[in-house]
C-alpha cells in the first residue's frame, strides 16, 4: 500500500541565481563496461552488436527515408525492462563492482545506479513543459537504483504530436540503415571487416561523479569508423540525429528547447563530443549530413536554455533523492517520484512492502547475500 503524496523540496522552475553562473563539478565519464541486446530485447554479455557510423559520400545524397523498407523484425520494439539488463551486467561483472560497506555487507560500488535516460529526464526538467515522467527509486545496501516507469495515474506524456514522433522514429531507423555498419568482425583469416544486418543494440556502462555523487549508468551507443577502430585503440563514440532543414524562427526556438537540449544532455552525460545531424525536408528526403561539436550546439541555443541551470538541477535533485532515502535499506521498498510538467513540482509516494513497481530482482538480492557467504567461507578457509 502506497503512502500519501508529498512534495519533494525542489522545483524545476525555481532557479537560484548562483545556478546560472557556472557549471557544477561533473567528472568526465569513464567507459567501464559494455553489453548488447538482441532484437527481442534479451541481454547478451558481449559487444558483438556494436554499430559504426560512416558518413555517406556526397554522390549518395539526397536519399529518401520515407521509401526505406522495414522488415517485421525491425518494427518489433522490446517492452521496457526497467533495470533488468543493467542488473544482468552487474551479475556478469560482479567482482569488478561489488565492494564491502562499513558493516561488512556486499554492495555495488556506486551511490546511484540508473540509465542515462533517467539522468536526462532530470537534467532537462527545468525546460520540460510538455511531458510528465515517473521514476521508480529503491535503495539497497547503500546504493540507490532508479529507472523510469509508466504510471497509470499520471501519463508519461501530454504531447498531442504522437503521430509525428512515430514518423520520426521510423525515419531514424531508416537513417541508421543508411549510415551504420553493424557486426564488424573478421572474415576468415583476414582482418578486413564484414557487414551484417542491423540487429539489436549495443550498450556502454559509464561511471561518473556529479558533485561527489558516484553514478553508474548505461546508455545505447554508436561508434565512429576511425583509425582508432582499425588499430584497436579506444573507440570514438558519436551520435546521429534528424533535423528539419527549414523552420520558422519560433520553430527553431521550440526545436532547440525540446530536441537539441535532449541531444546535448545525452551526449554530455556519455562524454560524446560529436553529433552527426541529417537535414531532411518534410517528405523525408535527406539532403546533407554534417557533424557538429557539442560545444557548438549549446552555444547556438544560449538564448533558449542554459546548461548551467540543467547541471545544477541534476545535482540538487540527486542530492534530494539521497537525503530522502537516507534511512532506507530494502530491495522491496519503492519510491515513485512524479514530475509535473505544468508546474515543475516533483511529488512522491512510497510503498515499504513489495508492489507492482518493485524492480530489484530477487535473484540479485540473493546473489549479494550468497556471494557474501562464499567470500566469508573463502576468508575463513584461507586463515
């Protein structure tokens, strides 16, 4: 049974003057792991589904996104799995991320574990006037776990442009088929790459520090074909986006606040410095693809939104969540944080017992407890 609602002591519309001056201290994210998802959304402990971006040659432009055929497999979209895949990754990399806390209990070595989407939702909240969102939050063994969830009492979106969003999703799939090379691997004894059909999704695990809060998160990622790839050096991560080629001044402002802000937040969080933008007309014909530096994007939007305000709201919101769950230690207890786009408030309620929103798996909790017993037995045996 959930408690009554209370309002979190933070509002996305209330910006302290000091938040506008400088950006908070955020550590450059470190790439600490990777996994893949099958087309059906199943976890795979491999990087095999990584995709590389190659910019089409000039003689291949323009091309149509509307005429691109899609097979049934590509049209199937896996249902949301909360943090299941991140939990599977932690199971496969348990020795790298599990530590003992002050009480001698095993826990994941991070203050917060979540998806990049969770951080992006919070970061963009000061300028989000259309879409509501809900986060499920639990704390177990000193680590907070957070993920977006559907809430029947508060719709995720009040945006009436759903058809446009579906069309853009379809065109983005068509753009990826044109620009991405999937499943790069050796052919026989040679080292030349081969191409296979785009299937599934590659994810990276990142570690960062947001004003003293250690955050571990995952994000879908694409890489860029470069000399680094050939030489086996660290991959260069990039992003690929769509943009209408002609817009009125008010449409540009709306685009900057609702689209470019999300591009910037997602790329900033993952340490991506280059975004490829495909310019298209209203019929879906792509005329040019250019890349922009992340700094250039937010410089162009300085009259529409401020990265300083976004960064500080993320810092303050995460700090408030840590304070709210300071005395919680239960894999069953779930707090629901609900953002209201109309007024910028975040209200919350919680259930201490298991509910339909409980998302930390029993197998994960048992793994933490059983691993502790195994470690204790190994320590006694060695003594």
